[in-house]
């Protein structure tokens, strides 16, 4: 394994800590910090980023560090808080993106915009219809919808992953949205009749 050289400005930190001392702490604790971050369920491709972010925060807050404490435990606490914050952000993103998909599909329906906002059973019926219709679309179409509205990827990014052109991705998304809208309208008519 090739050891990376960390170049940090040589300056005296508050509390009398030098950059050299910080680098020594990093060398001592870096592998353990990475293992700790991974043990928290972080995807392997993000472990180094979160560990590095924890170390940057530790460096910036070195004047808050009590030398009588264990540096490894302190920086692991910083990393733990970063992971907690990432989980919160991810949960918010997932809620918003799901709402985003629902909003796009519902706003493109044939219902006039000046119609009052729906509440209660009708709104729940629309969400249920959307869920049912999503189950019926082909896997590739579902992958397009998930990439666009859940992963919030751009058409060029989706195109690269699915070996398509951006124009083909946009057209396919348009067709899937139209099919979902028609499916939802049919299901909602059946609810109204029944």
C-alpha cells in the first residue's frame, strides 16, 4: 500500500498544537477511523470522503481538543455525527424526491389547474393508483423513473448508464409519464364508478 503524504500548512494551532502533531495523530488513527466509518454502514466508495471530512473538521477544531482525551475517540465522534447528518439528509432527499415524482405525474394529469386541491380519500387514491401503475411498467421504464426522480440524475447521466442518447432518455421519460398518467386516470375512474 502506498502511503499518501499529507501536506498541511505548518502553523501553530490554538492550544499549542502544531501541524506535525496533528499529522502524527492522523497517521496513528486513520486506518481505525476508516474502519469505524465503514462499520457504520457507509458505502465503501464514500468511506474515504467521510473520514477525510472528519479529519478536516478535527483540524479546524483542534483548539477544542483536550490532549488528555483520546484523539481517535474524538475524531470517531466527529465522523459519527457526520454519518448521522448524512442519513438525515438522505432521508429528506428520499421523501422530497418521492413527492417530486408524485407532483410531476399529478400535475401533468388532465385535471384543470384551477380545480381546488384534493384532500383525503381522493388524494390517497391518486397515490395508490400511482404505486399500482409503477408496478406495471416494464423494468427499464421503472429504472428510468427511479434514476430521474429518486436518484435525481440528469438525462445525460442516465443516458451514459443505460447506453442511450439524452434525447432518447427524455423521450422515454415522456412516454413513461404519459403511460403512468393514463394508467392512473383509468384506475381513478374505476374508483369513482365503484
